[in-house]
C-alpha cells in the first residue's frame, strides 16, 4: 500500500489487514494466475472501504 493509498479509516485498515492475512495463508492467492473467491471478495471490500474513506476526506 502506497502513501497515497493509505487512509485514516479504521474499517479500511481492518479490511486491508484481512485481505493480506488471507492472502498470506492462501495457496491460490499466492499462485500467479490462480483465482480465489475469498481473496477477491476481501480485496473488493478493502477497495470499497478505501474509496469511501477518500471520498469522506474530500467532502
């Protein structure tokens, strides 16, 4: 995560941590070209939380 992507939103931080922790222990997530529904769902949850946090920062 780059400095530009970091947010002060605790939900976004939790979502990022959940995605990373899952990916670290998931063979499919660590295999290039493989797909993992859980990993994708966790990553989408993080992306949405980060997007909402950035929108609130700009509002």
